[in-house]
C-alpha cells in the first residue's frame, strides 16, 4: 500500500480544486484527505501504487478551468494496509504558514450557471448572484486567506438548507463553492433614486432596463465597484453623462450582449475575437464601423471603441430584459479617483451624476476596475489598464526581488509587492493628486500584504522627492524597512526587462510625457543603457521649455510655441499658422517666460512633442484627459493608405554627454507641410514614421559602440500602436531583439513592477558592492566618444 503526500502550488484555492481532488479520489479508489494550506493544497493519497500513480497524473491533466498549477511535489511512503485512511475527506483549511498561494482573480460566469440562470425550472432562475466552483467573484470578496467562506464577504450570508446540501455533496458542482447562494439566502438587489429613496419594485433589473431605455443614467453596483450606465444609442443620454461626470471627450467603455452584436458597430479581427470572448472579459479597443450606429459622443474623435461582453449574471439579465444594442458602462468614479464600491459611498459621490442606483448588499472587499487591452496588427496584446480578472495573478521574475513594496507612479498608480521570484502588481488605483486616492493606495498596500502574508523590508518610490508616494515611503521607513528611490524612466526600462526575464545591459527606448530626472528637468524622450541596478542616459530629445509648467500639459498650444521658438527663433511669429493666430495675445508673455526661465522647466518629453504637433495641426489646443492630443494625432492616420515617407531628423553626438535627438528639424518639416497645405493625416503619418526612423537610427549607432542587440520599449507613448509597430518593424529588420510590454501596461500602470525589481537590485548593490561588469564598464568608457 502506498501513501503519497502531494503538495500543489499555484492558483489552486477558490477554483474548486478540493472538490475536484475529492472526485478524482472517488474515481481512483483513493482514501486520505485534501486541505488548503498557506502555500497551496495538501493532498494525502492512500491506495495501491498504480492507483496512486493514475490519481497523481490526473491532477495535472484534468485540473479545473480556473486552476493554474505552478508546482507539484510528491513524497511517497509504504504503509501497511491497516494504516490506510478509511475514506477521503475535505479537511478544514490549515491557515498557518509564512507564505500563501496565489489569490484567484474574479471569473466570468460559466456556461453551466448561465443555463441555470435562464431555466424556469431551476431554483436559481433569474438570480443575479448565481455562481459555482468554476466561476464568479474571488479576489474582490476575499478579506483574508486561505479562501474560505468565513474569510470572504459571503460570511454575511449563512447558507440555506438547500445551498448547504449542495455545498456538502461531493457530486455537486457547488461542492465547497465558497460564494454559493440563492435567492433565499444570498445577496439581494435594491433600486433607489438619486436621494437613496428605495423604489418599490419586485423586478429591479427590469425596472433598470426601462429606466435606461427612457434615457436615465443608472449607477450599477457590480463585481469590483460601480458602473455608470446609459443606453449607448441615446445621444442625449450620453451627452448628459459627459456633462455630469465632467468628462467632455475621453472615450467611454461600452458593453454589448455578445460578439454578434458587437459586429454591428465594430470590426473584430481574428486575433481580437479570442480576447473579446475570453473568460476574463476585458475591455478591447476595436475599430469602429462606418457608419457608426451608436452615439458618436461615446468615443469622439477616435476610430476605436472600447468594448466588453457581460461577465456577471446581472449583466446577462440586464441585456435579456432590455434588448440593448450596447450600454455605456464607464467606471463609477470622479476623474482620477478610485472606482466607488460601497452603497453609501456611491450615493454620496455619484448623486450628482446618476438618476438612479441599482444596489446590492454584498460587500466589495477590493475595488477593481475593468481591464483594458489593445491589440497590434501582429496580434500582440498591450494592456492599457490591468485590473479585473488579471489581478492579483503573480508575475514570475528571473531574479529574487525579496520582500519589496513599490509604490508606483503619480499617475495611473498601481503598487507592486514581491515575494522572492514573484511580483504581484495591483489593480489600477488612480492618480495620486487627491487625498482619496492616496488613502486608497494605503488601504490596498495593507490588503495585499495581508493576503500574501508578506511584510516588506524595502519600500521603493519615485525619485521625485515631493510626490505623495515618496512622502509615504519616508513615513513607512524604520529600522526594519529601508527605502530606495528609483528614477522614473529607469523603472520603465526595468519593468519591461522584468516582464521578459532580462537582466541587461540592454538598450531602452523610453517615451512618455513626464518623469523627474536627476538633473531636475522633465525627462520623457530617452534612450538608456540599462541594467536592474544602474542605467546611463545615452540619448534624449533636446530639451525645450514647458511654459507655464503643468499648464503646458493641459494646453498643448504652449508646447507648440516652445517648439516653434526652438526651431525658428524669433522669426516663428511670422509663420502663417492657425495656432499663432489663435494665441497672438499670449505669445509675448510666453516667450518672455521662456527667455527668463520663469515657470518654464526644461523637458525632453516625447509626449510634449506629440502635443506640439497636434496643436500645430490645429487639432487640439487644450486637453481634458492625459494623452488626448497624442491619441487624436494617431487617429488621424488613415488605415491602408500608401506610406508617405518620413521627415528628416538630426542627431548631435557630443563627446562628453548624452547624444541629442533634435526636435527642431521635425518641427520645421511639419510646419513646411502645413504651410504647403499637406493633408493632416499625411503630416501625422510622416511624423510617426520620423520618430520610428530616429529611434531606430539611434539604436543602430549605439549598437556600434556597445555591441548591445536587445532593445526594450516602454513608456506611455507606446500605447500608440502605430509607433510601436513601426519602430518594432525597423529594429527587428536591423537585427535587434525587441521587447515590448504584454503583461503590464507600458504606461505608468506598469511602473511599480520596474521600481520593485530595480529598487531591490540597487539596495543589494549598495549593501554588497560588486565591481561593474566588463560590459557596463566598456559602455561607460566608450559610449560618449565621438562616432567615427
């Protein structure tokens, strides 16, 4: 007789793994036990050796749909027949231990539950919280681990006799389904008006469908927070939502009932379809069809529309009751703030926006937004926001990052907690320019540390000393916790390196809007030579002033004036450009500010260069959301049009400092085309092509000096699929190995990953100094010599 002690690690809690093991044991005649532990699932399997072997093999081959087995260890011993367990049992969880297995992300409602949802004979018919071991909420309702009902929001709902019978029946799909419930014992819906007054109705979802058809804005409590919903075909309702939310132009995400309906207003490529219908149901950016049958104001000045399919029973019921072509389902929050999750919180924060509220009484433990993806022409995926259904899945690291907490960026903040060779990047939190987001970051830090049972001994933050995260890091610092500051663009580079298991040195093209440089200027158009612990600034755009500081981010016309002055000198005033005519009265003040250095920090930002070109084209003089001008500039490029070539560019090669990528020739060429009345799409296309050619040339010249052949691409500008594809194609054709982001966003939402890995490497280097590698030494010695 054989006894196997099997330890399974990975995503094996909250996915029906123990019931699955119980069923396998019954099939193979195995006795023993299975239990959740701090590190995974522990199985004791007694039986004849061949049966134990078949049982062990079936664990890997037949795992439940949501399970991800990361490791499986087995220790066998011989036991007497009298020592065999009499039966196979599911034991209570073993909560002790220093580590904990991965926490399961939330899951889409499964097909079996959907069949029951719409089956009049089923006792859960039309029940909006139906779930089983194969689907439903996980991360958003877990308060602590291991994953058992008493440690979740479902602790508030004792099971009725019927649910308890299913829960205890090994043959039932809801055997040990921790969130199982029904209309008798589970959460319930409530409909209220904007003042919180309950609306008398026996069918809240049917009432909501009628309200949406009538043009009302309804705040709907979902899985990880509230959505603000309107009928996407009702232009008046969409306009009212924009006005009330103070969101004049940023595209809204929409939800459609199925892929067939999506195809009535958007094109779905072969690569996009699996992501759209994937069980994680992210928002996918798709190309609009022409004519576009939804309200144009859903995504103004944009060829793309963000679309997701229903992922909760409530969503499916809403579409069944309402027969909508599509609904706007935008995050229920104020701009830049975290998504609202609590009933009272929503009634207070969203009362000026929503006409009605669809509430439920199941607590949301972790507020979590929808994930947003965009696919390139080659099918590669880029996250714009990584959140619901992907968080808190761990990311494998090529190095040991210890116990590190990285506090992320100022914008699009996420945090990252590491545990050895795994990194756990949080869901999107928001922008750290308001007190509520700062408070929620602290709440999430504590929640992640508790869930993963990690007490960090290193806190990593941005180099900028006055960011809220930097102040928070100093607050957390004590004798057991050190702090390390990591430069913004170095963190971007290392984030991409970590994602691909690279340790460097590599060439890193980092393009974004804003990042604090050690020279106290604003970086953003950088080519670095990077390792985890060190980097060298090899090349960057020639800095120009940002007249008005942050005002230049909100008003791109200011950057147009700055770049015109740098490219043409005082004669720029005489150019026949609409942007100059529109802002004639402000030009003198701006030029004086720049000349005297008054509130005009220098910037090498590629994002600000995009802003300048957008303003020169009379496309956008002010923005209402980050990256708006750059996004609209990309949208000008017409698909499937002949390549118009690229503008000339120039690189200056100083002997003793970083190379300078000259923006002035690009600006002069853009102006020449505008004056010659070249079509705006052609100007935009040539500008994009010029940037790709410029950075490809820079990498080629750096390879000649360093021998480096790996290039990582990071920063928010690489959300631009046109530039990403063009530069990747050129670099690949030139023999480079090119790495872009596919697991975390290239924007600041992925920065915390790079901070964590770089911060730990810097900390180790400081406390255990090692000689620089020969490669890095040769780079530093040779990099800035004048090229032959």
